[in-house]
């Protein structure tokens, strides 16, 4: 009989042949998920023989990953800044860069925000993780995609945050009351150009929703920032913070937008690979 370790090795070889990055790590996650074991538990059961019913649970998951479906969609959940989120093809998979944005927000806000607006919430990652961190904050999370809104609502309910996190379908600020104000506005908008989208990994361009990757027909990916930077100033409370994730080559264009805006000051922050990916700007 094949053991757990045998199957991990075979799965690793299969995924390598399909050009899956980090094939061994993927194999461990898939086998562990199919068997209901955390990775540490998996290591302790390497010599365990597997029954046919175990293999029947593993095979379809491996087949899906071999077709380059993202690991997170197959497993159905992902961790993000202290919360576990349901993820599927209705929304973009939360990235480590966005998690770093959440960490930077917490570091840069000396005062607890009582009202937060998350524009383009997707699965609800930023809205829900910030609501979990700021336990007195009221949060409005919006997205133009009805599918993403449904997913974010499911995550809010699962985390028992639906009483403080409202999820609303909106094309940026279109469905937000004119007199609403927020201490913090945060956004990870679609910022890839059409060309950049076509050059991404198969897992991204063939499985994640295109609407969450690129503003349709965009040559620069900058269109959402024009709207967000212009309009957010009207909704920020005095001293409020606008925090945005950006593309890795968009600093110059964003600097120009911010220079001609009404904000008091702004700051660009590098990600963990030392590429300037985030911009923070404050209202007087």
C-alpha cells in the first residue's frame, strides 16, 4: 500500500510536470486537506498506509491543481491578517501584499478609526480583518461585483461581524450617501493593464475574476485611482487617512495625481520586496 509520503512524492512529481510553482508545498497542502490533517499532523503520519477511499479524496484535488486552478480555491479558505476567509472564483484571492497593507494601516493610525470604508472589497479581506482589529469600528465594504458582495457577506456572517460590517454593491462611491464620512478609506483596486493581465500566471488570468484584476480595456491600470483619489477627499473626516495598494510601476503617475489633489500630505511605502506598492494620504 502507498503511504502518505509516497503520495506526496508522486503528487509533487505530477505538479512539477504541470509547471506548478512550489510543487512540494502544494502537494502537502492538498494531501493534508483531503485527509483532514494540518501540515504538522501530516508530517507525523508519513508512514501511514492509505486506503483506496483516501486516494479517492486526494485525486480530484490534485487533478484540479494540475489544471492550474489556484490552491486557495481548491482548499476553499485562506488566512488573512488574523481571520480565516472563504475564497472562491467570485473574488480575487487576498495577497500577502494586501495583508502587509493592513499591517501598515494599523501601524500608521495612532487613533482608532470609528468608521472605515473599503472600496472594492472582494472577499472582504481588508474590511473584515480591520473590523476584527478595531473592535469598535463600523465598516462599510463595497464592490461593483454582485458575486463578490455575496462572498463578502458570507465571510462577515461566518466571522460574526455582520453587525458591524455592512457589505454593499457599489461602483466606487456611487451608492454611498453624500454626507457620509470615514476616518479611514482603504482600497485595493484592479490596477493591472490588459497586457499585464495577459502576462500573469495561468492561475490568475484563467481563474480569478478579470474585473478584480484590470479596469476593462485599460492601457495603464490607473483609472480607478483617478476616481478614488478625487472622490475620497469628500468622504474623509478631518485628519482621515486614505490607504491604497498600487501597481509596482505606478508611483510617478500617482505622485502627479496626489500633487494636484487637496490632501495635506502623502507617503509611498515599499512592500517586502522593496517595491513601492502602497500610498498613504491624509486630509487636513
